[in-house]
């Protein structure tokens, strides 16, 4: 449950670390006894918002505060309460799985082994990889681009700026107005890199990571200016990306992830309550992981992510809701073979073998199963660390006669086994395991 909890002797601050899918009460964690946000309206508002969205559940009682975690991991500051939620997957395998899911490079096999004994916050894994990526870029030489300059020079370079020469009335102090291009490191991609490192240094509580990020910030700041991190900056970097700067793509992806889930960048305009910290839904990671796994190791099938079930649900003419389009269910994955739909898959980051199957997940998969004219079944793929986990099946019956209408299949994804095969690069075994995981 809890890995660490402490109360500052001077400031009354509480630091609490829980794992995902855990519960903390005043009985299990005495540090929460009598705790409330009554004197901290901003923290209270954020706590209510987190509970409403299901990211965390925080209830205040007379006895104190109760906290229920979910698939959301990271660190959040709620007034004097600092809460960190860590994944159940150990640090070293999670780092390897993250790299695989997001196509990140393996830059530091030796250094990575030192993480095995540590339990880092999820954002620290992203920051660790970002630091490694930037160190690699610096060692290879940062990108330089030609920047157009217009200056009065005693020793002319480039070409004469006739328009400026005319407007200023000739020579000024013996200098000629010149137009030239100077190759500088102070370009868009490097500015984005520097700002991303500054965000990383702010988000991490690990002193070693913060020190490494600060050293890189100092190095880059000598010749590069930071830029504001926002949606416009991400769009500009993406538009300016090409084969000449593709080595920056992993670092850009990591910075975008840090921005998206820190409450300080991409989601500011959507969330009226600005969070102080970093929260990441592991469902996003698991969906990216399964997508890459299927695309790379499931042979003979075409995988379509978030395939829309067009035409399955539609409003009856004359009975539509105002300003509403037809609902469009989107399973995480659709498998096709020779142009024909084989099955629908949904990735859920919840160990159903241990935690059980929530009704909302079941009802969603029933809808997916009944949307098909033939082979009316849908599958949940879920991660598990339990070797005893096996396939479970639910039959959808017609209530009156009991006739089978379809099926929902729950298939465990053996995370530890897959990590070992990926680490040992056993491609044939991975193909066999992925096929068995999807089809049994």
C-alpha cells in the first residue's frame, strides 16, 4: 500500500506515497487522521475536481481523509498534502516497456540497471529518458540553423541592404548595412528542448535528476533562449520537423507528454482547476504499448487504432437531441484480415484477475460485441503480474429464451513475460505469445 509517509516537523506538510489501485484511510495511514482541506479552498476545489473526473477519489470525514487511487499515477500537491502514486510494475521493466511503447531509444543500458532498486515517480522515468536523449543530442552536436540578420558592419559580409542603405542616407560611422545568414543553435527545436528541460527540473523531486537537468539547462542557456511551452509551440515544432531534425523526435515526444499531464501546458484551456503536479493515466501507456505490440508481432492481420463503428448507433429522424451527432463508439483496436473485420479489442489498464471487472467496462464491451453481424464477440486485453491469470469468457444471452447472442472475452497480458522476451530480443517467441494472447 504505502511506501513512504511523513509529516514535516516544521511546516506540517504531509508526504504520502501509494501504489495504483490502493486505498488509504486514517486507520491504515494514521498521518491522514483528522486531515481536511477546510482551511485550503484551492486544494479542496482541486480534490473535488479529481474526484469528479475519477483520477483520484478523496473523501473528507470527521475521522480524516480517505484516498482511493486508480490507474492514474504521478505526483499532485494538494495544499500541505503531497501525494505520489506509483505504478505496480517495477521501475526497470516499466522503463523498458515505456521505451518500447513510445519508440524511445535505448541509450544507457548500464545506467538503467541502477534504477532497478529505486521506486521513482512515473514522471521521473520520463524525465530520466529526456535527460538521456538531450545528453545524446549534445554529444552529437546540437542542431544549427541559418538565421537571417540585418546589421551595420564595418567589415561587410553577405550582401548590401540597399533599402536600409537608402533610408538611412548612406554610410553611418563607416559601417554598411548588410544582409547575411548566421548559423546558430538558437533555433526553434533547441528552444523547445531548453524549455522542456526547465519544466522537467520543476516537476521532479529527485535531486539527482534535477541536478542533471540543471546542468543541461546551464549548458544550453549559453547560446539558446527558452520559449513558452503551450499548444502553439508544440504545433510549430511539429510543423518544422523533418528528416534533418528527426533525432529530436523522442525528446519532443517526452516533453509533450510532460506538458500534457502537468497542468501547465496543453490542457490548461480545458481544465478550469490548474493542478500543481503531474498526473498520467496509465491507460494511455497501455494502449500505446498494445498498439505497438500488435503492429509489430501479430502477423497476418491489419490493426486499426480507435476504429469508428459507423452506422451502429443513429438517431431516429425527428427524435434527435439538439446539436448532437450520432454516437460513434471507438474500440481501441480493430483487427482485419484480407479486408474483413475479425474482432474488436479494447485495452484496459486494470488487473481484472485481481481487481475484478467493473460494470462500465463490461457494458462497453457488450456494445462492441453486438455491433458485429458475425463473430459477435469483443475482447478486453488487461495487464497482469500474476502467473496464474487465465482467459475468462462471458456469454451474452437473450433474457427470455437464454439464446447466446455474443461473448465478451477477458484476456490477460503477461507483462513480466513480455518484458523478458523484449529484453532478450526473442522475436519468434514474442510473435507466438502475442498471437496466443489475442486469440487464445
